[in-house]
């Protein structure tokens, strides 16, 4: 057994045992810490910037989050049942080396999110205290986010609980003041503007706001779940209430103040100083989640390197990228995520239910094929469906196409391959 496996206290290389499973209260605050984030507020602003009115914004938000809720339920079922992280689950879908490609890709997207959070930390401080330069602050907070991710789920749960309470207050204040400054609810609802994006594009932005988390983070959290009811409760709160709440803050900010950066919105309202701790706590809870999940993904790739070292490398790279201002490409970033992550989820879900038929052999005794090409073909089919299918919603099409292709390949070949692998694992 390698040193990394001996020190694997976060179960990055094996299933979470039942003795360490948790209930609704503990997990819901961890997940809310992921979705109660300033970046989702900004996604709401981008939706409002392209929509005709508040009603269209809300329709896009709840359509997008309805899709995410369904996807999150399926993914959380798989992770709760198996106890495996996202990185380990992809071994069954994409193969030993194929899973490393997927995990590395997911890590790179999380690196983008982490760099945006580092940038926003510096932006909030610089907006409140103009004399303090942004870049050194971004570097300092990036290091702090990396440190708490190193400490694992327990300290993350505590920070997530605190950040949730603080940002809830900030959000209520921002929405209340926004409605007041608009002239009341009726006045806000009567605001009309030129629609510059199609409804499909608006839904895509909503999905992109957290689809990376639904596919890549949900397994890492819900593998600690005690039951499917716990998973259902956590996802219902996250997708039905918490995520849309954050998007609405950005929507109102854009429609009333023509700003989607929460620091600038609160500055317009005169509450930035009051909300400072809440904003930083909010960004912190999300950023540490980026680092934590990336550590798990990297540990599934570089199995002989400790999770702690991998997290520190990731944190350093994210801090460097945060100084380059990826935030200015935020809308394009959301569209990219909404294009590529639903197909990954479609492949993993179909693989678990229809190829392995919910009977996965133990990951530690299984000899996986190096690369499962057909699963990558199913993934590619989902991605390119955007350019082939011109009816319906892009994200739904991508999910359905990748799922259907993986199911078809299961019938043609993958089911037999899975049976051989399972038989070999039992004989090992």
C-alpha cells in the first residue's frame, strides 16, 4: 500500500464506510456552501442582461434548475449507493486511464472556478478599500482557501454553515433594497428591455452556473450520505431554493442597477461594508470546495502522491490564474460548462444503471481497461448534439444523447465487458 493510500483520510481512493456517513443537516450546509456563491449571483446578472423581463428570467432559472435537480438526484443516488467520489466512478465509465483524462478535465474547470473566486475576493476588498491593490489580496485569500480545503470536510462544514447564514442575510438585504430602489415589486415586474439572448441561451446560462458542481462535486459530497432520502432533501434545498435565490440577487441587481457584480450592487445600495464579512465567507465556502474536489480528482490520477501535495499544487496554480482576470469571460465560461458537463453525467449515470446494472465490483480489486473508447464516443455525441439538434433545450439534448449512446453501446458491447471485469474482480 502506498503512503498516499495509508493517509487517505478523505477516502479519495476507496468508498466511504457506513460508519462515516452523515445526515441531512450536516450535508445540506456543505452543499449550500457550494451553491451560495457570488459567482452564481453573477450568472443571474448575465441572465438578466439578455432577457426581456423578470418573468423570462425566472422561467429560465427554474427550467435550468429543474434540469439540474433531476441530474443531481441521479448522480447523488449513484454516489450514495457506492460511496465513491467522482474520480473513482469515472473509472467504471471511461477506464483506468480514461478516468484520469476526465478527472483532469474536471480539475481544469474547477481551476477556472477557483481562479474566479480568488479574483472576486480581491475585487470585493478593493471595491470597499480602493487603496488596497487587488492582486495581493487575491493571492492571500487563495492561500487561505487552499489551507481549509487541506483540513477536509469537518472544517469545511463549519465554514459552510457560517457562510450560509451570513450570505442569506446579505442576499435578503440586497433583494429588499433592489425592490425598494426599483419602486416596488410591481415596478420591478414591469421593467422591459431588449431581449438579446434566446430562451435556450438563458437556460444554458442557468445550467452552467452550477452544472460543474452537480456532476463533479455532488458525488464527492453525497458519498457521505446515509440514505437516498438524505440525498433528496439536500438536492431539493440546493436546487429548489438556494441556487435560484442566488441567481435572483444577480437578476435584480442587473435590472435595477445595471450591475451583476455583487460588490458593485451593494456599493450602489450603501451596504458593502455591512456585507463584507458575508461576501468573503461566501466566496470562501465555494472556493475551498473547488480545491477539495480537485484534490480528490487529482488523487485518483496521481495515486502515489498525497492528497495534501496535490491540493497545494492546485491552489498555487489557481492563485496564479486568478491574477489574469478570467472573470471577464464569465458568460462564455458558463456556456462552455453547460455544453460539456451534462454529457459526462449522462455517461456516468447510464453506465451505472444500464451497463453495470448497479453492481460495481470493489474499485481496489478491479482491473479496469485502460480506455473505454465507446464511452468517450457517447460523451462526444452529447457535446456535438448542440450543433446537430436544433429543437428543444441544448443541455437536455446533450444529456439525453450521451445517455442514449452509452445505453446503446452497453447493449452492443459494454455489458459483456462489464461482466468479464466483474468476474475477474471476484476471482482476484
